[in-house]
């Protein structure tokens, strides 16, 4: 056990050092350690779900209500139980965070809970994903007589969705007094992914330590599977950061690209605010990209296309480093709305910058036209 722990933590530490030096804005080491420790919480619900919840509960309910007599019902039960399990942990995580804020900041527990539940945990991507699962299941059941959700491929895809959502659920624990830019949201999420990979690798290495190919398994998981979790969390952290600083980003859009009209029918139909729409779209978009990439990686492993999966992860990691170095991810949006940068001053500043950029483009165009 101690040997497995030691050989698992070495590559994790090396990845942590790598992303520490890749971060344009260095964090205190103690903050990174705290984020890592909090991030380990994301792995335990996934372990609980697969080891002690899904199989026994599904089997019990199937036998109790004779669900196996209708082909599609066991698959639908699996989706319902997955969604129920996630909803329970959303409540648990929101309860814990609300209590912490109430104790340390003396703010209203009920207001904390309502704010965290509504703003931090977006069920929209999960509902869309599960709706897609149901549509695929129905189509395959009635055409090819194939049970997609209960198949190995369907299980791996659902596993990818579950893992990414539980890593995402840790973000609200890191939001208060830590996030000042989209870049900081990416970095925090990277360390959450690293913590998740650490716990998962320990369990996997313990179960395969007697395998004759253990060295190959160890190297592949320590490099590519770990990097998958890290980069997937980092990319979702980017979209989560966009949702957190939605007010400031929307101000940019409205100054530089006129009115933000995306999904305006939602405002008309449900009375949703632009900020809420933008937040929901950001998280949904990020979650879909990340869960899809994770699912593709899992499917490539099933099909034994390890080299292709490795190239996918290398490209993925290069993209995350690119995101970290973007100027837009390093803007300190957290200043907006404070005494140092009131909303009105921020809007005026962005407007001046936009006008100056426009004038510069006109001047550059005129200079090009003057060239004989």
C-alpha cells in the first residue's frame, strides 16, 4: 500500500510542478495544497456510486418491479438513478458550502444555499446529455435491438459524464476569495483534476499491482490518463470562469460587439436575464466539450487505440497551455464592481479602448492605401 502510494504521488507531483511554472500568475504553494486536498473530495462520490450504489440499487428495484420484462426500462432506471445520485450530492455540497460561509462570514445560511444552488450547480448540461442518451437508447432498441446504456461503451461514456460533473462540483468550494480571473479558475480546476487522478490512480494501481503488464499500465495512466483528467478539468474551469465573471464579459461583448442577443427567445419565453443565459450556455458548452473528449478517450482505450488516445491528450494539453497564456484569461475581472473599479468606470474604460482600437484600425488602413 505504501509503495503504491509513493509511486503514484511522484508523477502527480511532477505534473503539479509543471503546471505551477506554466501558470503566468504564480500561486502560493499552501493554496495549491489546499486546492489539491479539496479536489480529492471529487473522487469519493464516483467511487461510492460505482461500488455501493448503482449495481445493488438497480438490481433491487429491477427485481422488485420486474423491470427486466420491458427491455428499455433497466437502461432508463440506470439514468434516473445516476441523476438522482448527482442531485443528492449537489444538495450535500451546497449544504456544506453554505454552512462554511455561515460560520466564517456570518452570512445568512438560507441565502447562501439559494445562491450557491442556483448559480454554481447547473443541471442543464446533465439533462441535455441524459436526453441524448434516451434518444440513442430508443433508436438502437427499436432498430438494432441493441441496449446502448447498459453496454460497455455506454457505461464508459456515462462514467465520463459522471466524473467530469463531480470534478466540476468542487469549483464552488474554490470560488470565494480565490478567483480573480478566468486564468485562476483554469489553474484551480487543473489541480482538482490532478487530485481526482491521484485517488483514481491509487485505486487502479492497487487492483492491477499483480498484473504482468503493470509497468506499462503505470506509465500510461501516470502520463496520459492523469493528463486527461487535468486538462478536462482545466477546460471546464475556463468555461466556469466565464460564467463567474459573466457580468464583466457581457459588458465587453456589448461594448465591442453590440447587444448580446444569443438565445434571446429564452428571455422572452422564461424571463431569464442575459447574465443567467450566458452562465448556463458557458457551463453547458464547456461540459459538453469536456465530457465528449473524455468519452472519446475512454472509447479509444476500449478499442485498444492507445497511440491515438495519447496524441489526443498531447494536443489537449497544448491547448490548455495556450488558454492559460491568453491575455483574455489573465484580465482581473474580479476588480470590476469594487471601489477600485466601479462598473461605470469599467464600462467607460472599455469603451475608450474599443474606440482607440477602431481609430487605430482606420489609420492602419489609410497608411496601407497610401503605399504606391
